[in-house]
C-alpha cells in the first residue's frame, strides 16, 4: 500500500498538467502585472481563466488517479483481509488440531495411566500368587523332606525287619536242627559228637539260658569222651561269655593240653591265648580252689615239662 501512495505522489509531481498549471500561474502573475501597467483587464483575465481551467483539469485528473489508487488499495486491502482471514482460519484450524491433538494425548495419557494401574494391580496379584506358590513350594519341600525321612526310616525298618526275619529264620533252622539232634540223641545217647553238635547250635543262640544249656551239652560230651578237646574249648569260650572266668580258664587250658597232645598246634596256640586273656581278667585275690582248675594246671605243667625232656 505504501508503494502505491509513493507512486501517486510521484505522478502528481511529474505530470505535465502540473507543469502547465505552474506556468499558467506564472503567466497569470505576469498578466496581472501587465494589466496593471497597461490598464488592460484582458492581460490578467486570460491567464487567470487558463490557470483556472488547468487547475480544474488537474484536479479532475488527480481525483481520477486517487480513485484508481483507492480502488487498487481497497482491492489489495480486501485481498490482504482475505489472506488474513485465511491465515486466521488456518490458525483456528491449527489451534483446533492442536486442541484435538492435546485431547488425544490427554486421552492416551489417561489410557496409559489406567494401563499402568492395571499392570501394577496385575503385578501385585502375580506377586501375591508367586508368594503363595513359594509358600506352597516350601511346604511341599518340607513334606518332601519328611517323606524322604520317612522313606529312609521305612527302608531302615525294612532292613531291620529283614535282618530280624533272617535271624528268625536262622533261629528256626537252629531250633529245627536242635530238635533233630535231640531225636537222634534219644536214639543214640552215648554219642558225644551229637551232644557237641547240639551244644554248638545252642551256643550260637543269644539267650543266656540257651548258652547254659549248651554248656550242659558240652559237659555231657566231655563226660562221654574225656579227651574231647573241642568240647573243652567251646565250653571255655561260652563260660567266658557268661562271666565264669575261672572255669573258662580251666577248660581252655585242658583244651590246650589235649590239642598239644594231638599235635594240633594251631588250636593249641589259640586256646592258650584265650586262657591267658581270661586269666588276666580274673581278680588276683580270688582263690583257685576248683578241682578242675588244679587238675588243668598240674596237667599243663606236666605237658610243658615233657616238651623239654
């Protein structure tokens, strides 16, 4: 708009009517001077009329020029106004888009917040479930440990029961063997070997009564065969188990004598070793007044003395 005003001012100053009007004004001044000098009105009126005519024409031209400029300016202002309106509309649309975007973002943020709350709640639920599962797992582990312990106890009990069953079977077999030997002894009561065999079976039983009966069987075998070294040896061993130390020493020494006489040095050494062990366990203050022990000592001295003759 400013360049139109500048163009209009430049046109106003440089148009030929402006120059002609200026010249007519100068001519009017000159005509007025000439009219005053010559007293002729025509010299003044003609330049004035011409000046007025040029002035009117110039005014008209300026009015037309100004109207055109105004129309152009109005058109430009209208165009600028439309452009401004378009810009305002674009800004309004942009603002609405921004509002819509802000609303969308706000909604998305609310949705995310709800999702976060839901995930947090789900995590809490899962954490509670996990804690519950851990507790159940610990309980299962405890029950598993108890089951393992009980299984081990059952296995131990089973082994104990098997061992007891084996012992029972062995005891039954031994009792059956004792019964068979007893029946045979009834048929042949003078056989020392049968009493010795029954004494071995009874002596293997754990009860004290059975061991005492076994000692009786060995004694019966010795009564039938006074040189029965194995019967003396086994009776000495059993007497050492039931704390009859003196009698045990006497039996073992007689057995050693009989083994030596038979040339069985291995059993002789074993019998002597056991008799010495039992002799060391006998209290020193105890009187050695049993006839069997005295007889065993005298016979042992005689045997050992004969070794060096």
